[in-house]
């Protein structure tokens, strides 16, 4: 008769299950690199490690955000530089065609006029540049195509969907002849769904509102409790061509802001080249050489200041990019430091973990052999 003892067998089963559990735990320690699986293993170390992990995840999030913002800023830099270059090229063309030796030939004037119009349209294309399907000069609205230019270059339209609106507000700037013979922007637009017409003042109010929008981001630079110290990553197209940042706009009174916007828009790259196109059209249409030369001279006098204004925005974008690079380096250093802190607090010593795993593996294998003998022999045979 086979002799077995249920109590002895039950105790053995509990023991082997315990060894198997310890083996699994040691294997998890080797594969995960973590010294503890749950808080109860070492509450203090676990929660200190959790705090480090939260800091680490926050750092990773900021690093990912910085990469995206850096790429967007780089594209904005390219756009600003392109507009500056086109303005410089247009200035040379205007200087060329203003010479009496060149503007006596209407074919030359027509060729220069067409080239200027193309440069003006190219500037607007630069303002509609995209990065990852987002319009980089749309300000806080990156989904609405921001700018359109009429075929004759006289009408610039800015479309913008403000927060809370379900449709885009259209702000139209039209170069119109004034009583003194000069051409200046007049403002109109539509808002709402269905669209309702806006007068000049309401249109300007919305232009100012769009140019005041900020995009402060917590990317590890500045203090999140003081938004003004954070990096403003918004640079709208109107901010670019006027040289007026959102910060500068917010520092002005409403009336001052509107006056400054009117002046800067009329001296913007798009407007100046548009005025040169109009002067060429008038001259080709029978206007006097004196009026043509005078109009182009006024445009040229303003272009130098406008080039400087766009250059300032370009430099500002470059400074922001440099700040992000230095912040990225700082965050990378923090990430490495947090990784080491985490390993010290919650990480398992690789050699110790592997030694422990092999020890439990040997114990478990020995227990399996014991169990095999228990099942194949009588208890008396096994214990003698």
C-alpha cells in the first residue's frame, strides 16, 4: 500500500509555489530593471521613485514639444527671410525702372511691373507656408488659410477663426487712391455665419485682436506661474509684415494700436510692392513720367525701414530658436540626471538581480525533482 501524507504534500505544494513566485519576481526584476514591483515592497522608495518618474515624463513631454516648436520656428525664419529677400529684389527692380533711360520703353516697364506683381504674390505664398499641415503664420488659428491676394495686387485679405467662433472672420485691406493722389489701405470685412459686413473700425478692431493673440508655451523656459516669462511661439503673418509683436500690441491702448497698425500695414512689404505695381499700371495707362518717378521714389524711401523691420522679426525668431536649443540641452541633461536618480532609487543591481534569479531557478528545479520523487515513490522509500 502506497503511503502518502496529505498535510506533508500540501506544505510542499505551498513551498514550491512560493519558490516559483520568487523566481517570477526575480525574472521580472531582471527584465524590467526595477527593484520593486509595487508600493508595499518599499513604500518610501516607491513613492520617491514615482515623483522622479513624473518629473522624467514632464521632461520628455517638454523635449517633444521643443522639437515641434523648433521646426515651426525654423520654417517661420525661412518665411521671414524669403519676404525680406523678395523686398530687397523688388527695391532693385524699382530703382532700375525709375531711371529715365529704362522707363522710356513701356515694354521694360511692363516686364518689371509683372515681375513685381509676381514677387508680391510670392510674399503672400510665404505667409501661407505650412508645417505639418498647419499654417505657420496663422497665429493662434493654424487651420484656416490666412492670406489671399487679388489678381491685381491691390486687395489683401486676412482670414482668421477666433477662439469660440465657428467661421472665419475676413479682414480685407484694399489699396485705394486718396485725395492727395497716394494709395493707402482701406479696411472692410465680414464676420459670422451667415457673414455680416464690417465697417473700417470693426475690421481694424479684429485685426488688432488677431495681432494681440499670444502662444505662450511651458517648454522649460521661464516660469509657468508668470506667463510673460514664457516663450511666445505665436508669430502671425500680420505681426511679421508690420514688425509689431503681440507683446508690443498688448502694451498699446486700442486707439494707439489701431493707428500703428494702419501705418505699418501701409508700409508693409506687400503694400509697398503693390503700390509700385499700381504706379506702373498708371504710367502704362498714360500717366506722366514725373508722377511715376515720384510714386516709386516714395516707395523706395520707405522700403529701407521696412527691410529693417522684417529683419528685426527674423532676428527675433532666430533668438527664440537659440533659446529653445539651449533649453533643449538643459532638459536633456535633466533627463539623464533623472534617469540615474531613478536607477539609484528604484533600479535593481543587474549582477545581483541575475544572481538572485539563477539562485531561485536552481531552487525551483530542485523542488521539481523532489516533487517528481514524491509522486513516483512511497513516502517510506522517499524519506529513507
